C-alpha cells in the first residue's frame, strides 16, 4: 500500500480530516438510541418519544468534531515528532500521541460544543426542545446569546480531551502490540487484515475511554439541563455534584462502556478503511 501522497502534506491532513468526519458522524448518529437512553438516565426521568431524537445535531456535531480530531491529530503528531527530533520520537512516542490528541480535541470541541448543547437539550426535554438543529440554535441564541451554545465547553473539554488522549494513545500502543504478537511486520498483512486489527485495537481503546471520561460525560448532561441562568460553570459543577455525589457521576456507565467500545472500534475501522481507499497507510503499527 504505497501512497503517492506525502504524509506531511496538507492533502494528507485534509484527507485524514475527511475520514474522521465520516467515521465519527456516521457512528455517533447510528448509536443515537443508546446515547438517548444514556443521557436521559444521567439527567432526567423522561421516557418515550423517538429513539432518534437529536440525531441531526449529533450527526453534524460529531462530523465536525471528527474532522478536527483526526485531521489535527495527524497534523500535531507529525509536528511534535519533528519537534522532539528523530532521536527521541520513538522513545517518547506515547507522550507524542497524548500531546497530539489533546491538542486536536481542544480545537475539535470548539466546533462540537454548540451542537452538543442542542442535542442534550433536545434529548432531555419533553416535548423536545426543538424540531431541528437550526430551530434549536436560534432559540438558544435568542434566550441566552451565543454564550448559551458554549455553556458546556469546560466540562466538554474535561470529558473529551482525556477521552481522546486515551483513545489515540491506547489505540496506537495496542495496535503495536497486536502486530508484535502476530509476529510479522504490518506491511506483510493485507488491507483487510490491517483494518481488522484497527477494529480490535479501537474496541479495546474504547473501553478505557468510556471509564476515563464517564464522570465528565454525566456532568455535561447535567449542566446542559440544570444550569441556572447567570451561574458560572464552576458554580454549576459544584452545586450539581453536591446533589448527585460521587456515585451519581457513574450513572449509565455500563451502557456507555458497550456504546463507546462499539463506537470506537467502528470509528477506527471506517477511518482506516477510508485511508486505504484513498491510498494512505492504516494507522499505527509502524
């Protein structure tokens, strides 16, 4: 699988971003019913309605987030490797994975946050807060200003950045270990076999991601439904934690482990399949 596209070119990073958008947008939209159940369990006692409530905001938001997460991850991974130099790049590879993924997710969440706010409000109100993404966007801006779309940005960063750091660093290291266990270099396996390794590595990484990021995920759901107007994020977090306690931060964990494991496995499968399709090498195992 020799690529004619330079791995440090803008075309490469753009294609990685496109692959990430496809992988994240489609998978998150597909599991909307599970996400709906999980979010309502965390934040409310609402039942009934369409299982695909919030699917529009989910698809758009996570397509944008996926583009930023995967595209910027590949960009920062390459830049940080150059920064430390070839002598240390391999020795400190896990540190590079962690730094690159954290940088990428920080930027990706800026695009995701408004859509995540609309999604959560739609899923946790009865009747639903809005009937379309545009209607939800307009209602929030009219009542709370643009800041209302970003009221969950801090807990979102606390949820998504550790999640993505674990997702990428665990995936890269697990894939390396899988190829070491199999006993042959990655290049000696077919594209189908390599994408199979990507799915397995992604599923394992997803389990770790779910546990690490779950408390912040609960808090994001709570803040988007229970934050008092004029209250800062830190005040809201403190007040909500006082109500639910430490145990409340783990509501819905079992559902989320299954959801995130499956989600992450298929994201890596779709992402690396897309890379193979456009003539790029699969991720990890170098």
